[in-house]
């Protein structure tokens, strides 16, 4: 009787373990809110022979109302122009160069925040830690050109 009880217990543990494993395999991985909310549409791209190991891209970013991007860097230079809306832009580490729609040029250093509106553009050097957020109820659309390391992710999230 003890053997029968032991066998039953072992079979139940194996059975429950199998159900647990099956459930864990069906659970989707946690979603990255950045990739779930911001649409990144590559308009054109290429691998310039003058910049071996780099990819040159022209991208349209669509940032919905209320979206906040996490702090991140890019593995190369990126330049952007605001086509629609207002983006609140924050530099965590490094310096960004801004050119306003009226032609005025500014430098945004670590710890500074600004609002970028239609016609404003900025230059983000590689490795500069930054993030943006759409604090409005309208879409923000950015047109971006970048020259990035082709072997790395386009944006690398950074712990604040």
C-alpha cells in the first residue's frame, strides 16, 4: 500500500509539473512598452561603402498621445525633425544640438528638458542618453536619419 501511495504521489508531481511547464510556455513574454506604443517605419535604408559596418536609415516615428519613451541611446548618430505635434525631450547624459524652426540654434545638456515643435530639429550623437514623451493628446511624428552600427539594436534601453 505504501508503494502504491508513493507511486501515486510521484505521478501527481510529474503531472502537475508538466501542467506548470505547459502553462509557462504559453505565457507571452512581457511586452516592452516602448516597442508597443511607438511605431517605427523605415522609409529607406542602405549600407554605405564609405561607412563599413554601418546602416544609414530614414525613419518615421509615430508617437501616440501620452506615450513616454524610456531612457535610451543609439549606437551612432541620429538626427530628427518634428513633422507633427509637440515632443517633450530630455537629455540624461551628453549633449544634443537643437535647431528651432525659426533658425535659432541651442545646446541641450544633461539634466535639461525642452519642448520640440513642428519644424524643430535635433542632432543626437551616439551614446547620448535621452528620452522623449508626448504629453499632449495629439500624435507626434518625427522624421529621422541615422547612421548606426548595423550589428547593434537601433535603440538600447538604459537603466535610469
